[in-house]
């Protein structure tokens, strides 16, 4: 295995000593020790909190080997000096590495280097007393084999148990720049409040009240003000899965010709809602005590980790969800208003009540007014949405796999393009699925008519007929307001996420590049997942460093220590690279021309030739693909394929050196189609038999305690799969009637060539020497577009066809 | 969905009222209510523990519909009577069922019947006051849509929170015959002791000390004696996965001819170990306080459920595991001695020390001396092993997917036959994998030489050359001691478990049929899984009823209420049948004769014909199957198959009515082979295109809290898969040199016909009308046997071939 830690904060020796005192590894009793071996014994003594007697600790040291022949207790009791090798032999065992399999007792430093574990400074072969203390400090920050820092590992064994109720301990407790788990998770306070939002989406003449579930440390009751992690999740009060499934749209329908229009950007600007907002509910009294608690919340493991570390956690599902007022709107400004109402309350700027009926207000009196948002997918999307308002109190958002523009989620280039794996889903389906007020028949009975009307308006507004960008989608484009962002950003996205496609994070990243906020980006090789509890990267530590800086205002170098961009390597497992930027405007671009079945350098003269394919399949083949998209994808890219004649494929020469694509590949060509309707799809492909990383992480069957006897996460890692002949790098789609842009519908005359320029989804991809780059041009995308199986004959003029590839400078 | 509950204890009305008082649904304040609607409102008032004000409860009743037009609060506040339909409309919503999707407000009783939820007795259309109380009682025992009783659901919302520290509450608290979650899981006491076992498996002249991890309710510190669930798990201190993988045996080796022998049963009887046991360690002092605690134990969700209900839980890994003495032996009497030493300590009959070095004894002073064992696979196996000793204190074992004879796990009919999915595994591999002392390099350093010697002896004793039953295996055959069983038995096994094959539970069931203990059997359609947290069966309640009876001595009708045998239907999802017996000796038997490609009734005259096949495959095909056993299995059973000529297949006529196979199908035939070596394999197959139950349950993405803010299990259910053309029912294997039995090696002359009678693995299987029964005869089983790819030509004389099928009487 290979360990990569970005969040070990370099610490001056004197401060390290202070911190070791603070967490009780140094105190008056061990200040008097005179030899390094006594001191190391003493450190180990303190590192087995499960034992109450010294005798047992001695036995534990007997169970570790210090050298190939001597165990730890024997060695330390019989020597004064602590050789660096002995220190790391013992340390590696304590970190969970196995003698023999993982390292050799004869030379542990070889393994330390190979696994990428930090070795503490030393002047000679033995650690001095002073060096030993620094080495122990560094060891506490070092990851175990199971992806936790050694100190977090000790925490799970009860190291901080004596700290939980020790009045002498200052809380929060910061070690190496990160908040530590000194809060008693068995004593958390759980309460529900109803935040009054400045909107009336269910048109009842009253402001919508929104349920919020709060978990906060017991210490808040004694006056501690704490930072807040807020997760807005439309799912977490339940979902209408069956109703949503029933609403799924049929995608086995033809693409239809559209009347050309001449819409401008101004024509499709969303109009602000000027409906007056009802007056606030009068407040009669105020209280600090809620009248409602809750059972198990729908939680997020990253939040659980921070609950043990003194952060309050707030979950809210927003308008139209169970126990809240309002209606679902899927991504529009009303939803954003609903999202930030909770922040405004947490920052002291809005009212909440003890119940949906009460007039008794309840402030967030325990909040330090420093708020972060967390969450993945729709949850991360709402974090992004909130950030684009510049709302006060929101210090940072951690947006994972988030949408930045709903058009880029459900549409592309004038086409209905589904999120991967969910053909037929659309904004209305998601609205229905998350309208959890429906789960309470009594509440639903009263609101049903209004809901059906609003839902019908969503169905109409999303406009599956044209697939064009319109006012409906413009209202759901957060990028327009990116300039308002005041919160620092930690963005996380999967380069293989074909649900929320990479364009979403890319557009946001490009929109904030020059904004005066701190922004960091992590791109992993996964699909639509989160990356807590991976073994090869200290993601949880990164977030801890980040939030300790952002919300607790600790000067821990988070802004400078963390690279701007961390990207997981797609070839080498467990490898994460640091970069200054992604898709930088300064990236060099290589252009390739298209010749029949070939991608060639522009030094070749353009070939005057047209190639063509027909999109229509025999019915049995068509039907089979509609039920088995995986087979379609395989046939689309395979050499020998029943899709020959239904696709065009171009391969480069075998690469003689590695190349790292970085940014948005672009295709320019001229296309004609035999009817007044058509679409083109593109896939960029890495051809070459190779073991590749799986896009889903493998559970390693290791549970990680988020505190001490607290909730758990499950350790995972991307592993390589059996060899595959290819891997899709990125893709793109375009309606031939949206050649100019996504909102203007262009004329399309049969059999006339039109110029088309299509920007594919952004990527970052290492192409290995020995492989070939492939470009596949086709029409129907069985996984994403409508599947009309129409008799559409496409011709491409190769003379004017080019593929532009931005890449890293060599 | 369909709900099946076996553990609702019928309760006399007076007792039901007492119990409702006990759990505070009835008390002095609601005794004065005069109308059913007031009483029902009051019940609901008490059923939302998350609210501290009545106002909110009223809102919750507003959110439920009482009739198609009126909500619960409106209806109850405006009527005195409670119609049965109103009661169940409200109840169904509280149980999590959805109006519209799951039931119709116009007639909830239709859904109650369809889902199989119990409806309480009533004389008229409205519940009387008395009837309403009984209806509420029954509702509390009824399962929600998510597979928990309503009372357990309320528990997860905090219903019993006020009971946790209420001195007036008698603990344990029994409701409807089952222990309730009134113990505070945040206050559990965790301690480690070292039990001195009467054995010295690591030959160091000292008795082996065995680590045991104990979790017990805080109430024990105040004197409460509690029952104990003990799980013996050789895995739970860690495993040597890499070392085990490296030891895996090569199965791509030929079957070799053996010299005939004339061994008798006596010749292969295991010899008792008469080595004297070292004297016990002298005890210097005794204490009630342990000196070691532990972090997160490797737990079992069923145990977690009982921790909240006042049971202590004990985990021990046994000899040769991390922090214990001894060496691993894989199933022999030493391992059983190690397993029951913990029970003896828990029952007050053996010494434990506070550490591996201490002379300070620590008794299980908090134990009520009533012990059960739990666990699946190896864990359940050790429970079975313990039961066969008749050890005092062991009241019952719940053996899930347990081995009853290790020969039936690693061998069959004179052949090395691997557990499904683990070709090459054997007793020595498992010993190495579980020898977790190796994980501590210091401990391993001292014991390594002895371990390697003992491990070599296991490799030798298991004898992969012949595959015959010998003294090594006889020492690992628990069935020999089944007569000693004094504990009541709850046996659980998967009918599709090809890891621990069904013969294991079948032989045990048959061995105890006439013993004077209570025994129950549950057979599910899964593979090697556990069945906690299924939606369609109240397994956890069954176990609660069982253990409350067995360990708390509560007279709750468990012995009579639970059917002897519960078997999940293989056709109808969510359906579990009750039977008196499985594989009953009285089952009728249907015999079919074999004709070329046909199974025919015995009314047809036997056909004088021989059919043959050759086991040798082209090398590419052979290699492919070794890497892809699934493809081999598919080709073996498919109609059009590249294995034609390498298998024999016989199909019955299309069945005109359903038939339920029940027991052990047997095949009799005459076989000749062209070399002095050979084996035959058999599969019984259900042919017929049908949607069938998947053998792995589908997670339903619902977490079930095991108490209140306590650990969780994940709800699951077997669901039907896409249609398949066949399903294997059962299989069997035999070495042609072990025609007489598993220990005697018979002569095998080339090309001479020998009579063979092979008993297949037991089954219970509903064959549907319209399907065909198939029998496939082949040799190499790529998933289980050695794969020599030898040129072996097998001939079967059909004249003397017959298939005997025990089945249920019609």
C-alpha cells in the first residue's frame, strides 16, 4: 500500500512539545526520565488506554519486535538508546503493518519510504531525547495501515476518554492543527426546530417553516459556542420512490425536428419572482429549549466524525419535505432561499420556532456563527447553491459531486441527456421523489392540489420536447451567481462521475478561479461517490484541517499546506498528485485530424473524404440494448462489434510516450444528416489492454470508529480490476439543431453539411505509452439520450474535422 | 410485501392489560377516560416520545388520515367511537405503510389480510374500550413495514428512554414474552478476562489462557445477574489473510489411483488424547474488577440487539488467537475444550485471571449461569461443538450455517471437495488464517517453531491424496457426540449454502430428532448468510422469544408457539412455511428410471443401454473454466452447451402438478471408467424459465436501530431476479474408489461396471407444474473437486440406474 497525507501540519519543535503536553503525552512525571528508552517506554505506556496496569503494557511491548531477534520490552529495558530503526520497527507494528508482509525488521526505513510514511529528523543512528519527542509527535500524526492517524487510532481505543469530562481540558482541543475527539458522543443533545423562511412556496399566505434537526455537544449547554456543519438533504426525511419510478419518462421516443428560432441569451434569462412574501409570524415568547427531539437521523459519516470533535451538525431537507412547509422545486431560487434560511438562523439572522404551529421562537444560541455546508450530489449541490448567494455566516462549503447548473445535469447541447444510470429521470421526477410531505397522508391531503399544479408546471418548464436551455433552466443555473461567492470552497468530484458529470465542477472551478476566496479541488477516479475513509489519502484529516481553519479560526496553514488541486492518478493505484490548477487556460493544446479510422497529426494534409454511419439498428438488437446498456457500451467501443456501420471510430498511432490530458477536448467537424433532425455523440477512449482502476472502491472490511465507541465508517480503496481492452475517457452530445448554442434552434436541412464544434466533458487522464487514443462518433447514446432508433444516416466531412486536446506541458 | 410473524405470543386479556400497565401505556391517568377515541388519542399521545408537548402530538395525528376524507386529529376529536377501519387506517400509517401504494383508506382490512398483519378481535364495527386496549397491545407486537415490531420501532424513537434509569422499573422487562430494550447501551461495561482452559495446546507446560471480551449492562454492577450470549469466533481478533491465501492448495491436479484397503469403522476412530494436562495456575487473590478494557469488538448485530435488552455478550476467539495461548487445530476436541472453557467460567466452574500473567482470579460474578451460544459459520460450528459436550450452563445454542462434521465441509465421498467459492482451502489453510497470534510479531517469534510443526501435522492428517475419512476427520466429527447434547437447539441454514453444505445441518437434525431436548430448525433460501433483519420473517423476535424462555426462564410458550421447522418457500417471495419435520423418515419416495436424456417413471421397463461421456476438455476450454466457474456451471446445465459429450443430462416429462422434494435424493447406477481412477458428480436441476429468488438478499437501504441511538442492522430481503432457464437444486460427488463408504478404498478395474449408490445433499424444493426435473451426471466439478482434465471415459449402464426422490405427501 501507499499512504499519502496532505494534512500533516509542519510544527515548530517548541509548539510540538506544547501540544504533547496538552494531550498528556508529556507531563511532570516523564520530564524526569533520563534515557530515550525510558521515555519511549513511557510513551507506549500511555498509548494503551485499554489497560489499567503497567504489567499489561509491558506484555504488549513483549508482543512487538524491536529488532529481528529482540522484542520491544526486552530491548527497551536493556538499552538506554533508541535506534531509529527500533523506533520505526515498533512504530510500524503499532500502525498495523505486518512484519514480513509489509516490512522487514532488518530495515524498517525501506518500508517507511515505500509506504510514504514520514520519518522524523535525526542527527545520528539513535534518537536524542529531543528528537524522540518530535518523532513521537510526528508518529501521532502518521496514518496507520487502516487510514487513520495514529492519534485517531488511539482515540478509538479510548485515549481521550479521560478528557471528555475533565474540566481542565480546554475545548475544542487542537492538535497538529486539527480538532480532536474530546467530546462525549453519548451525551449529544438532539433537538428539532422550525426555521421560518422568507418564502411561501405552498401559497398558503404564510411563510414556509422548515424542519431542522440539530445535534450538538453537551458542552454547549454550559455555554460553549460551537461551529456548525450543515447538510441540506432533500432525501433525509424519506423519499417517494415508487411515485418517482412511475413518473420516469419514456426515452424510447424519436428525436423530433424543431422550428428554428432566433432566441438570444436575454430571451432565456430567468425572471425574478416578484410575488410579495407574507409577513413573518409574530413571536410571542422565546426559549432556549426545544420541544422536539428525534430518533436516528439520516447521517453522513463525515459529520459523525466531527460530532466527536466539537462541531454541531444540522440536517434540513427543505421546502416540500416531511414535517416542513412548501413544495419541491428542483434547483430553483426558492430552493436556494430555503437552503440558506437555515444558515441565516444559525448565524443569528432569522427566526425559528419550536414547532410548525408555535409562536415561541428559539435562537441558535449555541452557535459560534461560523457555518460550513457538507454533502454529496444533491446535498453538495445545495451547498454550492448556498455559496452563490454570499449568505453571511457561511464560511466554507465542501461540495462533493455537486451540480453547478441543472441544465448540465439533465440536458446537454439541446438534448435531453440523462444522468448516467437514470434514463428518463428529469427535474419533475426528482421533485416528486423528494416531495416527502406526501409520506404523511394527512399533510398530503391538504396540499395535494397545489402540489399537482406546481409539479405540472415543472414538467412543462423542463421541456423535454426541445431539450433546449430556457428560462426554466436559467433559473437553475448557479454559475450565473458564482461571482457572489464569499465562502471558501473545497470541491470534490469523480472524474468517472457520469451521474453528475465533470462539467459541473469544471464550470464552477473556472468561474471562481479569479475570485478572492480560497478554493481547493480534489478529483478522484471514482463515480458518484464520496471519499471519506479511503486508505491512500487522508481526506478526513484534510477536511479537519480545513474546517478547523475555516470555522475555529485556527491559523493552521490550511490555505497554503493543501495543494490547490489534488488529482488521483488513473494508472497507479493509491497515488494522488498535487497541481496548481486544473483545465488551466494556459494548457498547451494538441490538435489531431481525422482520417478514415485514424487520428493523425496536423502535419498530415487534411483528407478530402466523407464517412458515414446509420443510427438505425435491427429491432432485436435495439431492444436488447435498451435493456442492457453495458452491452451497448461494450459493443460501441470494441474492435469486433455488431455496431460496425452504426458508429465511426478513429484511433491514433500507438503512443510513444505518456501524455496527460487536462481540460476539455473539443471536436470540430462538418456533418450532414438525411432528415431534418439529428444528434451526434462522442466518446474519447483509451485503447490498450491494461489493468485499470475500478471506478467503484472496494470495501476493505475494516470499520473505522469516528470517535470512541461511536459510529463507524467503512474503509475503502480503488483497486485495479482484471485487464480491459479500453476505457472511456470522456464523452459529449449535441443536437444538430443546436449548433450555435443550447438555447437557439438552428435550421437543419437534410443532406446539407453544417459545421459543428462540440466541447466534451472535461477530464484529466494519463494516456500511457503503448496505448492508442480513440475517438468514437455515434448518435444514440443508449445510456443517456432518447433512443428513437430512427433511420438517420450521418455523414462527416473529414476534411474539416479536428480533435483538440488540452494537456499538461511535458 | 408480506409479513410473517411466528413470535407473537397469544396473551390472555388480563395479562395484556398488566403488560400495558408495565410499559406505561395504561396508568391511573388514562383509566378515567370514557370514550374509545379519547383512549386511542391518549395511546398515540404516548407513542411519540420525541415530543414534549401535546400540541405536537395533535399535529402528528393531523398528519395521519383516519378515513379517506378526515385526518386522525379531526376524526378522533369529533367522534366517541373508534371504528375498526379507522383504527387500522391510523395503525397502517404508523407502521410505515403508504396510503395508495400499500393500502386503501376505504378498506384497510383488505391490506391487513394481504400483508398478513393480525387484526384484533372485535364484536362490532367499532372497538369497545376493552377491545381497543387489546387491539393496541396486539399492534405493539405487530411488525412495521421495516421488519420491526411497532414496540421496537417506538423503542428506536426513545419510548423506553425514561425506563433506563427508573428504579421503579423491574429489569429485565418482559413484554409479550420477549425482553425489552430498557438497558442503557451508553453505559455498558466492557472488560477482558483470561480464562484458564484445561489444555496445553502450545506445549509450554502451562494451561492455555484464553482471552474473553465481555460487554454487560451497568445494572450488573448494582447486583443484577444477567444471562449471557457467548459467541466463539476464531476470526474476531484478526486473521492472516495473506498467509492463508499463500497456503491455498492447487486443485488443478489429477485424481490419482489408490491402493485398495479394507479399513473398518474401528480403524478410523480417533484416538483420545491422553497427554496429562498441566496443573492449574495457583490463584493468589480474587477480584471483581478487570484491569483491561477494549475498543470496538468484532460484533454480531443479533448480539447488539440483546445488549440493549439486558443480556451480557461474550466474545472469545479461542486457542491460538491473538492475546490467547495455544495453537489452532481446526475443529478437533482441543478446540472444543477451548470453546467450552469460557462457558465453564461463565457458569462458575472454571478460573479466569485478569491478565495472561496475573495470578489474580476474576469470577463471572454477574452471570446468572444461563448461557446461550450464537454465531454463523465457524462461529455456529463451535456452538454445535460445545453443545455436543453437554457442558453445564449451556442452555441453548443458535447454530447458523454450522458445520456438524468437518469431513462434510472439506471432503465428500472419498474426494477432496472444497466449500463453494474456496477451491484449494483445507483444514490447514483455515488453521493458518485464524492463527492470529501471528499478528503480534513478538508473540509469534516465541511460538513460531511449535506452530509450524503442528501446522505440518494438520496438512499431513487432512490427507489430500486420498480424500478418505480417517482418524484426523473422525476427531472432527461432532455428530459422534450428538447424543450428549443437553442444550436446546435453534438451527438455521441456507438451502443454497454451498459453502457449509446442507448435509451439515441435516445430519445434526436427524441425529437429535429423538433426543429429549427442544429443537427448532429454520431453512432459508439463501447461501451462507444470516437472516437477522429480514422484512418478511420476525427472526429477531423468534430469537428473543427463544432466549427469554431459555435464559430468563420465562414461560412464554416458545417451545410450542414456534413451529419445529420453518422453511422459506423457493417460489413465492416473502413466504415461510411451518412443518413438523424436515427429511422425515416417513416421507414418501418417488423413483425415476434413467433413459437416454430422460427421467421416466418406473412403470416404463428398464432400458438396456449404456451412455457415456469423456471428462477431458480442450485445453483452452479447460483453462477458461478454471478461471470462470460461473461459465462452467452455466454450460453444464444449458441446453446448447460446449460441454455436450462431457456430461449426461436426463430430463423428466413436464410436470403436471407441483411437487415438493423434501430430504435426500439418491442415485443408484452402474458405472465403468477406462482407467483405474474416477469420480462422478451429480446435479439435480429445476428446468423451466421462471423468475426465481436470488440467493443473496437485497439490502433495502433501511437501517434498524438495535436499541435507542445504538448500533444498527441493515434491512434485507430475498427478491426475485430476472427470469432464468434453470436452477440447481442439489448436488453430490463420489470417488469411484470409495463405493462402499468414505474410509474404505475399493478396487477399480478399468472398463468394469460397478454398482454405485450416491446420496445427494438434502434439500427442500418446490418444483412447479410446467417445469422439468433434470439430472446431470458429470465428473470434474470446477467449483469443488480437483480438476485434473484427465482422459477419463465414463459409461453408465442405464438398465440399473434410478433416482429416488423423497418428497412431501400430497
